[in-house]
């Protein structure tokens, strides 16, 4: 399955929140509430993931830092993902903080013309100015 095709089909939804709570998250043979929170450290933004299983809250598991993290949901797969943005590079992670395995491509360079669909779709969430957007679209590659 291709991530860009899912965007073209209108199946990718951006969750513009700083905290994402997933109820009935599969956790081994049980289900729990999983919380994903965007927080900042000295190197950028990270995601802290904690589980709440029968009232016991786990120690937070953390991602490496990125410039921006965006929560997304694939309506066809009925799964949440994290889009990690570093500079003009995007990586799609699943909620276990792993790349790959779901989409055929999970790493994208926004200066590549084939990735302009991603640039257009996520433009409002990338924290770039209109001037930067036009320069990227103008054709670096």
C-alpha cells in the first residue's frame, strides 16, 4: 500500500492535537488505553507514549526528537500513525514507533517532485511560510 495513494483517495486524516488517546489499544492479549503526547526537549519535539492497563500507568517510552510530529489516521486501515518532520524530510511511524511494514514507502523528501502531494496535503501543519512553500514548489529538483 502506498501512502501517497491513501492521501489521493482521501483516506488520511490529520489529528491536530497535542495529545492522542487511543482506547482499546491492542497490548499483548489484552487491551489498554494508550496515550501519545507531544513534548519538547532541548533538541526538538518528541512523542511520549504511556499505557494505562487496569489502572497501572507505564513509564513513558519516547521517540527521538524531530522538528515537528503530526498525528494521522488512515481510515481504510483504521490505524493511527505519527508523521515525523525533520527539515524537509518526512517519515511515517506506526504507534509502536517503527517505520515500514505498513506502507510501501515510509520516508519522503519534500524537495522531490514526486512528494509534492505530501507538501500540498501537510502544508498547513509543517510550520513553513508561503514564501518557503513557493520556493520548494518552484523546483529544487
